[in-house]
């Protein structure tokens, strides 16, 4: 028997369904943030290649303990996210010979597989109650193993994917299909030069989580604005040796940076259409004041109160607080300031 295989995130679904599920969970129950903060250390260790992706997912999806009725939670998720399924997939009338094979969680992909009546679904087996992964993460070479374990004599007609991570399955298929947004390319004929390939690879990564990348870019520009305004004031109008003038320069530079951040986040990151701009702006400033107070508290607690005030410790806590501030600013902006109906 011949089957068509499809990756899910970035291929059928426009974005990363796992990331969207976590953000949806935070919106439903903000205390999910506590679990994610607890997972931050494991995420950093994974990025440093000191932990596996399975370890990281186990920590992140521990938030499922807050949702005893996972079926209802997933149903609500798809009510607000099914529109992100790509046209080339939804417009097909028949999926009886199609198989979805993805690293995302089985329990949240199953409703889509059932609705479109696909032949089968292979995905990472995540316990919907504990968030623990059973077996191996369904990724890369593992996809080949799980497919042939169930269909040892099957042939793969076409393999649809947006990622080079699925190259092991593409090699097994008669035809590899590269999916970029809603455009389909023959993988074997898609052979641009190195520069174009590198650019499109980077663009693919950018597009899958476009909002996050735009937020990071805007964050860097905001930092430049803050430092630039402060430097300009201290070297022209204010005297850094004068405490009052120094604090005035800090307040003005912070205000300019937050104003810049609001405009750029509204237009380029979250693409807000809210007509109540003044209210939205005050909410944005309020959120930034909240994280500013959080930063001040963290630095006071560890550096001043616990006296971890050597140059090394100050540098460490500065980095830690900046990471936390960036995460909280993003979540507060997405879920409460620029929230979409």
C-alpha cells in the first residue's frame, strides 16, 4: 500500500502548535507560568545540549496538571486555532491515504486527525494528565522507525514537510514535497545556491515563530533606544555626578524606550487592530512598570539582602533578570495588552 506522509507544525499547521497550546494554557490559567518558570533551567540546559528535548518537554508540559479535563481543553484550543491549518491541506477532499507524523503531542493532534479522517497519526505520546513523554520523541530518524514498525511493507508516495529534520523520511519517499507557507516545491528539484539555501532555511525558522522573532528584534532595538537616550542626556543636558539628574536621565530614557516598544510591538509584533489606543498604551506601560518592579525586587533580594554583590554575582543576576523580564514582557503583552478576541 502507498501512503502520503505529512509533518504537522509548519507543514499542515501555520506555526508551532505546541507553543500555541502553551500560550493558550497561560491565557486560561495564568498559574501555568509557575510551571514554565520551573522549566526555565531545563530549557537553558537543553539549548546548551546538556539535556534532551524529551527532558525539556517533560518539564514544559507538566502544566497539564492544571487541566483535569484535557479533552475539553484541547477542544477549546482548536476552536480558536483551527484557522491556522493551511489551505492546501483543508481544501483536499480525501485524506484516506494520508498519514500525519509529527513530534507534537498525540493528544492534541488526534482531534484534527479524526476530523479530516486521515489513515493514521504518529506523534509523541505525551501523557495528557502529567505531561510526561512515554517512549521516544517522534522526531527525525524516530519517525522512520515508528512508521515502518506499523507498516513494514508500505511505500511512501510523498513526504510533505517544511523542515530538513524530516530528511530521513524524505529519502524513503518516492517524492519529497517542501512546504513553504502555502507553496509546495519538489524537494529534489529545490536546489538553490548556498546563499539562497541559507537564507530560505533561516526564513523558514523565522516564519514558524514569526511573532517571537519580531519580539526579539524589537527588544534589541528597544535596548538600543534606552541606552542611546540615556547616553545622549548624560553627555549633553544632565550631569551623571548629580544624583537627581542621573535619575532623571534614567526615567526619561526608560519612558522613551517603553514608548518605542509600544509602537513597534503594536505594529510589527502583535499587529494590534485595537482602536482604543490610549487604553492599550496605559496597559502596556503598566505591564512594563510591573516587570520593572520585579527586576528591582530580584536585584535587591539577591544582591543587597543576600549580599551576593561581587562583580560576578551582579553580572549573573543581571543576566537572569533580563531573561525573566523579556519572557514576562512578552507574555503580558500577548495575553493581556494586545490580546486578540
